[in-house]
């Protein structure tokens, strides 16, 4: 019984094999998901086709274009990023240069201000010195400035020599002149008197004797 059962099984398998070999036609189709050529067996149409590893030319070209576009966008983004970084670096460097220039300007301005202040002090000191130097010396109380004193306003003795009455009259006029001009110092009076003598002999006498009377009183000189 077992022998007959195995025989019938083998006959059935042989029939199935013959059916498949005589009725199966194998074709190739394009797989819609992967784009590859797959073997297609109509007898197993309800199964998922197997891929053969070959891609459809159009889909392969599209994939290549997509990859190239991605690489291009990556390159563009990289260039933009580098440009942004460089711009930031340039801005930072410009700010540092501006700060450095500002420090240099402030230092130069401070140095200029210091020099100007020093020059102003020097000019002020020079002006004060010139004022003190150019200021006429104030005469001692009771004395007159002989350089500015005008003797032309006083009486002039023109002679004759040894004429006593005329000489005394002239001396009296000189005394009034000194009082009018507020000349009280004896030495100043004796010096001014020499400019009021026009007579030659009396001038010679005055030149020889006047220096000895400069330390004496006016009354002694008159007599």
C-alpha cells in the first residue's frame, strides 16, 4: 500500500513539472518601485516580481541629475557660508582698525592740546616780561624823568657873561619854572639848569663846576 501511494505521488509531480515547462513563458518587466528589469512569470503573477539589477535608462538619468543638483546646492551654500564668514571677519577687522585710528587721533589731539597750552604759557610769560622791560622806570619820589622833561618851556640865559642883575633875574625865573614843573630835587635842578644856559662862557663854567655841586644843596649852587 505504501508503494502504490509513493508511485501515485511521483506521477503527480511529473505531470506538474511537465505542465510548468510546457505552459510557462518567462518575460521581463520594469519594476515600478526600483526602476529595474525584473523576471515576470505569468504563472506566478500574484507574486512580487524579482529584480534583475538593471535600471531603466530614464530613471537612472533623473537620479544622476538629482544628485548633481544636490551637489551644486551644497557648493552654493558652502560658498555663501564662506562669504558670510569673510564678511563678518572684515567687519570685525574694520571695527578694530577704527578703534585703533580713534586712539591714535585722541593721542595726537591730546599731544597737540598740550603743546598749544605750553606755547600759550610761553607767550604769556614773554608778554609779561616785555611789559615789565618796556615799562618806563618810575622815578624816585621827588625826582623827575630827565629824558621826558621839556626844558624848552623854561627861561634861557643868553648873557652877557658876568652881568649880575640879568643873571639874578634869570635865576629867579628858573626858580619859578622849577616850582611850576614840581622839580624839588637839587641834583635835578642843577642838571636841568645846564640846558637853560645859551651863553658860551657861562656854559663852560657850568661844565667845569656843575659836577661838583650835584651832591650839594640847590641854595649852595645858586650862591
